[in-house]
């Protein structure tokens, strides 16, 4: 009998290892033979550790299961899928899961992430098989036609980037995966790498075929040690089965892939800074042009994309561009794995086609706030995304719709705050974060962020507030138009949105909690 | 450390992998190591120092036996991480980058651990913990102090 207990870091953080050990011990004590599989997370994170039992091919869910609950579950007959207070019935019938459109995350939580056999049994490497029979330009054309845009945050069309690399002259080209997922409120890259690392490897291999690159790197943040283990195991398994390395599946094509660890620098999620870091330097932003597609890693043409972008490619090659393109709205095609985070009752991963509104995802999926209090503000798109008040909750999740309200979808992180939030403190924190993480190369970001903290402090203290607000807005304009990259350029988003939508928070007298809310 | 250099120095962009190896082995990158690494990689001491000091993860001083990273980012803030942070500092009697007087714990800030649906979060060495209440924090710190 198969029992699944996730090895996803979020599950481990709430005791999944203890749960797994206790299940093994209890099964042994009762002489019940079980096959314990450490899967990825299904993404229903508030139910972690989510234990699933395979009952005649149906996965039955129980959660959250702590070690102390295990004996009771055995007593209740959970190995036969029988009812228990922690039971939720069939996992794929839980509304949160059932309503999703899982394309990129199709296998995450379902399969054993360490098993290539399992990956192949669930449709893995069909995209690569298709790509091996195609010319590079045709692969690029397929990705372009799918409408896939970079999922890291900037939403640049992936096919156009790949076409530039394919057309760039050079004997050595690289494929680099940006797995430096530093945005607060986001964890889809982590979940994917831990739950289905092969799909990322397959996507990168297809990118290599499409652009005639032969070496690849996954630049992974140190904060994700479980993802490192999962990726390294998957790379070894893929290489052993000739899906990586020399002469892939007898095609004569080669691709070597390696994981490199970051060392705690938010800025290294910016692509040129990441490339500097991979080269062994300080992660300082480069001037563009030249684009990385022309002169990237070690000065060579380089495809650099986010984890989810690469991981979305296999299904496009397998099912066809039209299949993927059919999902979504406007110029936002396909699906986006949204991440519900912060003060939210049902936090987790929700992969859906573009177009659902923020309100629907917050309440129909998220179930409202974790604290039970009204949701007052929502930050979408990470620490550089805007804070949205309730009046904007009907905005559809679409790149252009968010741009129109001076926000951004970014990497799909949604962080909810209840009415206890102090928006002036959030604005101050945005400037403080920029000051801590600035690479220091350009002045608006390096100096402006520190000046920003000071101005907000004076504004909150009520020292000639009208003047401070003018200075703050002026400073934000300098950051927006004068910074070299998105860190300085977008820090004004959370600051100005907080100021515009929640001005009352900035005019109160000095409060005790003006540090970092 | 010279072993790490010898093993890794032929890698393209070898400096970060070497620094990671040193950090993993010694728990910090000693000042004395910088000129040695520089010589092995044919870089200037300034270049190596510049890299060591750029990245938050590489420590230049010996930390406590356990390294505790407390998440300060927005998703954890939404779940009360500021209160947890105040509790942690008061309880341990140190600020960020400080080490407790018994040499057991070094407290550091981190900006997102990717556990944003189950915050507040912290990481002890490479072990993630979610839904950390002040009580749970105290229990975890007791475990840290008891471990060798």
C-alpha cells in the first residue's frame, strides 16, 4: 500500500519528517506493509503535513497530520481510506485543487520527485522527444506561438529571447535558470524544484536544443537546501539515463547541467547580476545593452529564464503551442502558478489560467484572512509590487490589467494583510529592504533608498508632512527613472501605492510600531 | 581549504563554489583564507574580499554553533513576524548578527525562506520551521543550546 508524505520544505517546516517516521514505526508495529513515498506538496499548504493514502488508485487526503495523530489514523483505518476528523476525501476532489488548471504543476505532489521512472510514467520527457525531432528554429517558433512570457516577473516573451540566442554567433552558448526566487510571497519555484525537478531539467534541455547551447547552470538560492538535494538527485538520474550529458538519447546533441548556489543576495535574482555571481563576482547589475542573449555568461550568448518559464516548455512541445495558448486572456497566455501567502486562511499554490480576479483568488481559494479579520491590503508581485486596497480587488490577474493600475503580477506572489497592518510601516520597510539589498552600482538605488527611509520617518513623525510627501514623491520619481534595474526602479511601487491608497496611515502621530510592521 | 581550492578551482566561476566549501567546513570564511584563495585563483585580495563581503551568507567572523535566520519579509510580517523578532532579540539578548554569550546561537535576518503561506518562518542551519510562535521559538532555542 502506498502512503505519501511530502518532503517539500514547507511540509518539513511543520513536521512532515516526524509524521513520516511515526507512520513507518506505527505500520511496523501493526505489521501493515506500506510503501512510504516522499512526494512534493500538492500545494494545499494549510493542510501540511498532508498525508495521502492510495486506495485502489484514488489518493485520499488527511491533514494536517502531526506525529501525535498517526496512531489515531491507523485506528480509524486510514490505510483503507476510512473517515477521520482530519480526512478530506479524495485529494483531486478537494475544491481548492479540483478547480485549478495544472499544466506546469501537473506532476508536483503526484509523483516521486526522485524517480525518473515515475516521471516517465506520467508523461515526462515527451516534450524533449518531440524537440529532438525538430530543427532549433522550429522549437523556437513553437515556444513563440504558445505566447509564453517569462514567469520571473518581467513577462518578456520567451520565444523572442530564445530566437535572439539562436541567431547570435558563437561556438559556446549557455542556458541559465534563474532559481533565485527571492520575492516574499513566492514559493512556486521552490515547490516545483522540490516536487518535479525533472520537468525543469527537461525544459532547460529543450532550451539548449533550441538555441544550440551545450552547458547550463541552475542558479539556486542558499535558502532552498531541499531544492538543491532534489535537483542534484534528478540531474544524476537524468544523466545516468542519457537525458543529460553527451549524446542525449542517441541524438548526437549534448547538454551538461550543474547547480550553483547563491549566497544571500536578493539582487542576484536580477538576470545580469545573477550572471556576474555565476562568474564568481559580486552580484552587481550590468548595463544593458548588451543583452544577455548576445553577451551573457562569460560574455557568451545566454538564455536566462525563470524556473517556471523553463518548466512550462515541456508541455508546450508535448501538447503543442495551440493547446497552451488556448488558456489565458489578452496577451497573457497559458497559466500562472499563483501563490497565496501572508495572512490568508488557505495559503498555497493555485495554478490557473490568467483572468481570474484578485478577489476570487483571495476569497474563493484563500478563504479570507488567517486571522479572521478583514483583508485590508494585498501586495501582489513581491516586495517590489504595489499594495492594493479592497477597491482594486476586482482586477483580473493579467499582466496588462495590473500594469494599468500601477501594479504588477510579477512572479505571482499574493500577500494578504489584515486590518492590523500599518501601511506607513510597510512603505518604510520597502525602502529599508531596497537599502539592504541594493548592489550599490547606481546612485538612485544606493542612496535614494536610505534617504527614502529617512523621509518616511520624518513624514510619520509629522515634521512638516506636506513637504516630506513632496520630497518622497520626488525621490520615488528619481528612483523610478534613474535606477539601473528593477530593484531601484520598482521600489517606489509599494511606497507610492501605500501612500496613495492608505494616506491616513501616514498622518497619525508617532506610534510605537513605526519600525517594521 | 587548500583542498577545496584544488578541487574546485578549475570550474568556470570557481570563487563562489570555493567560498561555499570553506563556509560549510569552517562555518565562516576567515580573514586569513582570503589571500590564499586569491593566490589560488589568480585574483587580487581585494577582489576576493569584495565577493566575501557582498554576500550575506558568507560570514567573516566565527558564528555560534547554530545559525538562526529569522524571516523579516512581507509575508511573514503579515503574520506577526515583527513581534517574533522583538521576542527573539529580547530572549536571546542579542541583535541581528550577534551571538549569544554562551556561543550557542547567532541570530540573523533573512529576506524570504519561500515558506510564505506558513509563516512566521525561521531557519536553523538548513532546517526550515514554519508557524513559529514565541513559545515554539523558545523550545527551538532550547534544542539549539542542547545540541553539540
